[in-house]
C-alpha cells in the first residue's frame, strides 16, 4: 500500500505534469525533492548506522578531544571562553548540563602536561586522529568519495584544525563580546525595537556559531571540492535543525523527569546517548543536503545502483565524445567528469562506467588537470568505435558460450551489419564539423563551445 503511494509521490516530484512547469507549484516540487530525498535516505538506514558508529567512537575519544582543544586554550589563558559554547551543546540534557560543564572545566583545569607523559600523549593523539578519520569516512560516504586523505595529510590537517578551531571560536566570541560592550551598542539597547533585536541576537549567537562550524566541516572534511553555496546551505539547515531538536530534547527531558526516576542513575546516560546520536545524525543529514545541492542529479536515485539501458549508454557515449572533441578543438580542455555529469544531467555513478569503457578502448584519456581529452586524433576515431566500446563492455564475468538459435542470430547479424554500414567511415571529428557548419549557418554557437563556457 505504501510503496505505490511513494512511487506516485516520486513521479510527481521528479516528473511533474507539463501544465505546472514554470508555475509556483513547479518550484515547490523542486524544493520538496530535497526533504523527500533526506527522509528516504534515513529510512534506508545507512546514515543512521553511521550515526550510531560515530556515537560509539565519540564515547571513546571525547575526553582526549576536549583535553587537547581546551588545554591549548588553557595555555593561552582563554579556555574559560569556551565554557558557554560547551554549555549550549549540553543544554538539552536539562539540569545536569551545568553540572557536566563544570566537571569538564574542572577536568581541564587539572590537566597537566607532565601527567600525560609521552605514552599518554601518543594515545591521546591516536584517539583524536581516529575520531576525525571516522568523521571523514562518513562524509566521504555521503559524497561518494572512495579515496581518503593520505596519512600525512590526516595528521597535519586534523591536528591543525583541533588546535586552531577552538582559538577561532574564542576569537569570534571575544569579538561579539567586544561589540556588545561598546558605547554605541549600549545606547541602542535602551531603545525599542533595538533592545529586542539585541536580545534575540544574543540568544541565536551560539546557534550561528554552530552553523558556522557545520559549514566549515562540510567544506573541509570531505576529500573532494565542495562549493561554498552547498556547504553554507547544508550548514545553516543543519544548525537550524540542531537548535530545534535541542529545544525538543529539553522539553522531553523536562516533561519526563518523573519517568526517568525508573532508570535511576542511568537516566542521564540514556539521555546523553540519545542527544549525541541525534546531533551526529543531524550533522550527517546536513552533509547529505550539501551533497544534493551540489549534485542534484542524485536526488532521485540516491545511493541506488544506477544502470543505463543499452540505447542510453550509446547516446551518452556519443555525447561525451562529441563534447570533448568540441572542447579539444578550442584548446580549452575543461570537460571534467563532474562537469560532464552536470551538463548531461546524469549522476556521476552512471557516467563512470561509460568513461572507463572509452578509456580502456583508448578513445579518451585523463589530463593532469583531471580534464578528459581524446586519446588520439579525433579524425581517426570512428563513431562505430565509440558504440563498440560501450556495447561490448562487460564489467562482470564473461560467459564462455551461449547456445545459438540460427534465425535469431542471423537477424541480430543483419541489424549489426546495417548499423556498421550506416556509420562506416564517419568519425567524431566529422560529426563536430558538420554540427559546426549547421550552427554557423544559423548564426548559433557550437553546442560544445557553448556548454564549455557555462
């Protein structure tokens, strides 16, 4: 019962009727695609499973992370400035939030470099690196990145963020406090509606900082290039969701305080684990949203295996060769795999096998700047070569033989021969030149040139 309804909803979102295209309802469908995709990803369980894994990792590494970050600031005498940030994160836990914050600050006050020793410092750094590595693996999973950072980059970049990050947050808090104590701001606070505006600004400042941290993580942690717009939308959305869930969590703790008595001392542990899991899940959902903003062609399939039928593979292969040869003749060489996927409005996962097949047949190769160029003179690449590359591509195990049915085999042979005869001698370069003549005759740009400048 539910499956047909979901299928109809998906069809309406991604294939709306032509009668609503260009109207406000059509714009609404384009917006609703994002929450639909996120809810679908949650239901499939892959993000929730990684969120649970990060909760377990956090339990092992929370003390080393806090010790390192706060101890750096302690040496500068500013570690107390992070106390309100820590409290705002723990606030949904209710009355115990203040107590835990004080315990953490007391722990940091008692940390001494000589107590840790060399072995303790090694374990601290190990847990720190493995935790951030776990976060990177989750982000790379969201962004379909298979190659993680090298060990050297992990150590240098992760450690620098853990050291510099808290200092940046303290600097931001100090700047806000300085601005709030200026004479001009104090004068404004005595007049309406400026007093209300300043009060609201003071309350949302912690959440703005959280959104800023999320945005930075979405742009920095994945081992791929993330556009600022995508990271910002994901960061702001995740920050708002985190603030809302914090209020809901606080109300839940307050309303079920009597019920929690049943769990006695375990009540706080259970609530803390739930809040930690919700926080990680929100962080991952924000990363998923940033990925969809940058790669909207993945909204419909999500993480499903994407396969194209034979006809589509041939059309895509010819389109790829046509665009790259157009680009090659202008000496711009700007068609990367991501730009091809965006231009053809196809997920990169569906494009990769075709690109690999063309590369294996020595029709394409990758330049040093990750752009694709013809592997040989386009005048020697026949259209039949391109079709042959994707039609006979067998990524799975090859069957040794198949029992032939003579009439069927003969019909297939005739069709194949007709195709070969119709394309005999025609090259990709000639296809581009013919298109160039037609477009110049009508006073238009060549399709490949126009696309490469977008």
